[in-house]
C-alpha cells in the first residue's frame, strides 16, 4: 500500500534545484523525489546506526580496557 506525503515550507530555491535535477535525469519531480526517498529509506542513517550500537553495548557491556583491545588487535596481526 502506498501513502502520500506532503512537505510544507520548502524554499523556492530548493524546489527549483530539485526540479532541475529531476529534469536532468528525465523524471518528474514527484518521481525523482519518490526514488530519492526510497533510496534514503534503504540506507541506515548514521544517527540510527549509532543509537543501535549504543543500545547493543548497553545490553551487552564489555569490561575490556583499551589496552586489552589494542593488545588483542596487535596479536591478531602477528
């Protein structure tokens, strides 16, 4: 099922730039923005990724010191 999205208060300059990019690719503005939104949704945002890492670390705390981590890292390289 598809949904419609309305975005308000977009500056004329932004709309013009996006319309120009859409035209350059031979797409309508609507099609161009839909593809960009799908692309955006398919990629993990760095803030979301960081929040997931922090949640995982909180759920599974490690008690290794930085010295232990570096020692193990260097041991793997030998």
